[in-house]
DNA sequence: TACAACAATTGTCTAAGTACACATTACGGA
DNA sequence: TCCGTAATGTGTACTTAGACAATTGTTGTA
C-alpha cells in the first residue's frame, strides 16, 4: 500500500466517522415506524411509493423472493391496511399492488420526520456552515452517483 | 416562506440527497453479508465488534429481546461459527459472548468494503472538495450530537 | 379452436425469530 | 450456612419468511 492509498483510507475513515450522525438521523426515522410495519414491509412501501402501482411479480423480484412467498407476505400487508391488490388494466391475470392512504402516509411521515430532524440540526449551524455543508454534500452526492436502488432497498431506504 | 427558510430548505434537500448516497454505500456493504448471516445476526456481530466480549444478558438487552429468546438465537450463531460462549472471569453464572475469527473477519470485511467505496467516491473529488466535505460533515456531526447507538444498531450500523 | 406459456395463488414443509413460563445453577448478604 | 435473587438455559407455542410443487385462471399463438 503506497502513501497515497494510506492517506485515502484515512480520509475515507474520517468521512465515514463524520457521516455517522447523518446515518443516525436516517436510522431514527425508519426505526420509528418499526412498531407498525416490519423492515421488509417498509421496503415494499418504499418501492410502491417511488414506482407507483406495480405488478406482484415485479415487486417480488425486486424484493428478491419468489412469488409464492410474496403473495402471502402481501396478504399480511393487505390485512394491515398498508397496500391493496388491484386489477391490472393490461391483463386480467396480472395483479397490481398499490399503496393505501395509510401506506402512503407512513412513507411520507418517515420522509418528513427525516427532513425535520435535518432542518433542526441545520438550524443550529451558522449560515456559513450550512452553505459549505450544502455545497460539499452536493459534490459528494454527484460523485457518488445514484445509489443502486436494490442496495438501498435491502435496508428499507 | 421567507428567504432564510428557503435557504434552509435547500440545505435540507442537499443533506437528504447526500444521506441517500451515503446510505447506498452502507447498504451495499451490509447486503454483501446477508448471504451468510441474517441482519439480526449481523447486528450482534457489530455489537461484539465494538464492545468486545460482553455478557449474554447485556447483548440481549441491546438487541431488544428477552434473554430466553437470545440464548437460542446465539445457539444458531455458535453453530454457524460466528461467536463463542466463554466463561466470565467475574462470575460463573455469567456467560461472555465473543467473536470468533470468522465473526471478526466478517465485520472487518464489511468495514473495509465500506471504506473502499467511500475512497472510490472521494477519489473523484478534488482535494479541496474532499477537505471541505470532511469539515462540513464534522460540523454537522457536532451540531447533531451523538446519534443514538440503538437506532444505528437497528440497521446493523 | 386447442394448447403451451404465464401470473398469481394455495398446499405443504422447514427454519428463524420471538415471547412466556419454568428450571437450573451460582452469588451474596442476613 | 440459608435463602432470595440473578444469569442463563429449556419447554412450548406462535408468527414470519422462505422454498418447491401443484392449481387456477388468462393470454396468445399454431
């Protein structure tokens, strides 16, 4: 390992350590929902929230489970009132999955919770700090590119 | 909404976007392990990795499960070769839990994976950007205070 | 119009994760 | 030394998650 790589590793460590607080915010927002839905269930809500009504098989595939498992998994979510099965306009053998009002509200609440937490923290920083944070994070997000949806999905994010 | 609030919203948005990128990194590192250990099991490894050998009851409490549940849960992890029960030097009725070499390696691999990902992202940024990112995150961390370990743990962080 | 392929569900089974009640062993103070 | 309490483990039962096989209903095509 040459000098540059070692320095890189230190910088990466420092960045990860500093980012822990940010991760804490996200974790808290999700953890708050775990009383009402499990993490896998929340993942489904997130998928439907971003993709809109989606075929059973498609969501099952995204979740990485086989359709039979998924069907009964969805039974529970329907019973809980988070999602609904709906007829597909394309084909009568397809079943679309969509969020109920409760399901949508849950996802929105998590996002809102997260944003409020972040705002609260930002409000204790000076305008200068806020501005430089904004630019630095923007650069980071650009450098990172879009995260793989499948990866985020695993953690329900 | 006045000007200040709009600026706040922009900073909050940038922070949310960055948190998403960051989560992508973290999630990807954890996802890679889920073939061999479940998320609850990985959480135990994380606890032991940071706290060292720890009493059964203490870890059970951190995991939020009752001791009887935890005992059999640990049976499975012992069978998997990830942790070991060890006699406590303090008291013969206490049982310490510690990582095996495999367990430690698994956690280390995840950490290393995560560090490498961050390094890769940082390497596409200018040194100036890297430095300001680190300082900005540090400022955020200072403003946020210590994240609740329990929240992070839920996601295996 | 048959028939093969497809989408979802149901039948059956296994294992993980969880709780509650109880048993076992070990400590520690009266 | 005795006895209450603490730490862990067992017996039992339930839910969730997952797989594979078989079934039902639908589509599309030879």
